[in-house]
C-alpha cells in the first residue's frame, strides 16, 4: 500500500521523463528501442532506469490483466464509512482486507466514504458473501456502506495517461 506522506520531489530531466513516459506505455520495450527514442546509449538508459528504481520512482513492473478471462467476471467496489474506530480494530480491519484473496485493492480516502474496496469474484453470490462477511465481522465499526457493481466496462486502462502530471 502506498503511504501518503510528504516526500521530496524527485529532480528529473527531460530524458528521465521521456523514459518514464515510454515505460508507462510499454514496460517491456527493449532498452535499445528506448535508447533510440530518447537519444541515449543502451547503457545510459539502463543506468537511468536502475537509478529510477533505486530512487523508488519506479516501484514495480507489472502486467495488466483481464480478470474475466481468468474466471472472475464479477467486479465491484464497496464504499465504507466507519466510526468508533480504535487502533486495534483498525489494524484488524486493514489486515483482513489486505489478506483476502478476492480483494484486489483497498484505498483509504477522504470524503463521505473513507474506504473503497475493489473485489473480483466468479459469481454474484460469492461477491455478496464477501461483502456480507465484511459487514458482519466489522459491524461494530461500519457506519454506512454502498455497493457499486460494474455493469459495463467503458474504458479501463490500468496505465497512466500520456499527460501524467510531472511527465
């Protein structure tokens, strides 16, 4: 989970920004192609990517998958408002969400619903069971909830747009 804290802004030059922009679109692009697009040598691009990784600007390389093709066609989100939350219950709640195999993302937000949970399941019944278990297990701290089932995917790209801030 990405922690929100004040961090010193990284100093990147135009070449670093271009490398990041290329990797955002295709992290598997060969270094030789990146080097050609950026106007640097293969070794210089490798050095810069390694430095971006060392500085934790690049935190991971990952694949974007279609969960439906892996047998999880039901996708939905649960927005939760909590109350009476103490440190112990908060830790239990977060641990439960982080370790549940069908919960793929958890965000702590500002606003009416402080928690946003993304769930993938094989069936609607399974989705409902997961939500019910969360509501029962944490009934003492859940003030309000809203279930948001994805009915139709219009646009879903888990990569950043070309106009990503800072690039």
